[in-house]
C-alpha cells in the first residue's frame, strides 16, 4: 500500500509541476550582461527579491542565495 501511495504522490507532484510558472534568472557580477561571469538558472520559486539580496529555489530544489553590499545585477524572465 505504501508503494502505491508513494507512486501516486510522485505522479501528483509531476502533474502539478506542468502548471507551475518557471522563471529564468540571469545574475551578472558586473554591470555588463552577456560576458563570461554571468550565471543563468531556471527556477521554480523566487523567495527574496530585493535590490541587494536575491534568493530563489532552482529546478532541482537547491536554494541559491546572492547578496551584495553595492547591489545586484539580475534579470528575471517568466518562461
């Protein structure tokens, strides 16, 4: 019975994920976008979005946290 319950839960989570909004987050460590220091992530949820703090959960469930004293350069796009 536990296996059936676990499979149903996995199926339900997969079904919900089809309708969940995803975001593409590009973080640049300088003011120039498109150079080698940029990092791009696909996220499920943005937890904190402020001028000097960005925290989000990526598509694998890992929490990523960026902080800066002078401000962050990032772009958030809805997929």
